[in-house]
């Protein structure tokens, strides 16, 4: 009868330990799972060390998994999560007392069970980021006198608004819009371009390519377009 009673008490203790082990496994893994509070906190750390947010999360997960389980007392859990470089190490230790029934006849009041679970994860060695580069004329900011002069010379659109040429926050009309050449009523451009708005497209080519589109008219010191038709093969070559 004593042997059978011991087996019953031992089976109960083994069942409780298995449930605690399962809860500790889940807590250890979840504490450093991607997008978990601990993982996010570790990613923001600038040095190595403990990750308290991950430990708190591990405790909450272990307690949540054991909330509906009965048959044990004096649960003790000890969790640690550390960051070393890009490595995360998580460990969850536990211990508890399982009350006995038959073993009381032999002078025992409970069976102590204990265990641990550990897991590791890696933080990304780099972070992806995206750079949006605006190469339009509105973002042009000349840093030298020569560059300011160049920008003024290649800003034909909105000539009435910018009679000396534009060097900052230049907004060009789309190339297919109707532009009015100088000398005509409602003129909007500084140079004859056959009615095409070219500043928008020209603002997106390099200075060396742009020079192939223009010819300097001396002594005025202003540029005119060699080929003003944006549909031509010559113009398309430099877009």
C-alpha cells in the first residue's frame, strides 16, 4: 500500500513539474521572440547588459500559463535575459512544492520540483532604411556663386516670376505644358523653346549633359536651346 501511495504522489509531482517546465519553455522563448517587448527593448540598447523588459514579459507568460493549474504551492521563478553584442540569452528557472497524500505516512509533507529552460536569439546586424532623394529643381541649393549662376541660366520656365533666374525652390511646369516664348503676350520663359516647358526635365540631367543642349549666346551671356523640341531624338538622349 505504501509503494502504491508513493507512486501516486510521485505521479502528481511529475505532472506538475511537466506543466511548469512547459510554461518555463514558453516564457524563455517568448521573452526574446521577435517583436516581443524584450526584443524591442534590447534592439534599442546601445550597450550590453540585462534586459528587464524581457524578464518581466517572461514572468507574465509563465504565470499566465500556470494560472489554471492547481496542486502546487510556493512557486518561485527566476528569469534572466542578457544582451551581448547581437546575441540574446534567456533563462527561466523555477521551483515549487507539490503537497503529498500517502507520503505523509512516511513523514513527508511535499515533494519539491525544479527545472529550467533557456533559449537564444540574434538581433539583426543592420537595419534597413530607405532614402527618398528629390532631384527636382525645387531642391536645388547652390553652394557657390558659379553654381548659382548656372541654376539661373537653366531655369527658363516661369520667367516672369523669376526674371533673373531661379536658384532656390524653383518649381517648373511639366514638360508637356504650354509655355509662352519671350516676346509674345503672356511670356513665361526666358529663352525661346518653341512653346515647350523644358525646365522640369532639364533640372533632372547632369550639368555636362545639359551643356550639350545649350549654346551660350555672346555677348549677352545667356543660353538658348540648340534643340527645343522635347520629342526629338536629340532631346530624348539627354533626359
